C-alpha cells in the first residue's frame, strides 16, 4: 500500500517534467565544466543518462552527484579547473568512437545510451540493468525511434559485437 498522498492544491510534476528539469540542471553544470577544461569533454555514466532524459537507477554504485567524464585512454584525461560545487570523476572507456558521441548542446557531448548501458553494467545489479535497458528503449521510442523490439535487437547486436569489457557477461540475454 502506498502511503503517499499529494497535498491538495499543490502541483505535482510528472516524471517527464522531473527528467526535463534534471536534464536542464545537468546541462548547466556540464556547460560550466566544459568551460573549465583544456579539451572537449565527453560525458558518460549517470551524467549521460541525465543529459539524455533517462532516469538514473536508484541503486547505482556511483556518485550520482558528480559529473562523469569519459575518455578513451589514461593519457586522454583532461585537465579541469575544479568548480566548488561540481565534482568531476573521469572514467576510461576505450570503446568510444565518433559514432558513439551525441551532441547535446554548445560543446556538451554525451556517450550514446547503448554505450552508457554497457558502461554501467559493472555498477548495477542485473535487475537494475534490465530496468535501465527498458528505460533507455522507452526514451528512444519517446524521442521518435520506430520500434522498441527493433531497438532491443540493435542493443543485443551492439553488445555481441563489442570487444570485451568489464560487465559484458551481465549484458548478454
């Protein structure tokens, strides 16, 4: 039984309104951080989910308050002048390609959600990874992708064709 009762007369935000608000706030934080970096930044992990309107799993073993930047190699780590209120964590994901980048806005780029799903596989339980996959597919369909079943097959093919990565075994159906 759910004990939650909305306060009469108080407006309640829909999930999509909440996700949009999170997306805007994250975009502001990312834009400020890009301005403090010596190179282009690619946001991954939970930051990429927020930038693309996907709910962040509640049981993620990452600091979801931090911005997560992705680089291909250890030598690719950017120098970022820290902003007091914006912690940044850099992750190595050697599978980045030009096709895996999504342009979000004015210098802000995020990793494609299929890559993010694979990235997060070692930080989530199997159940949370499945829920995240469903959320990703729902977001893609909501944003105009034609068919969730075809997207699911694309995600399966994507994982199958990926070189080994930590968490790959949990991604396979």
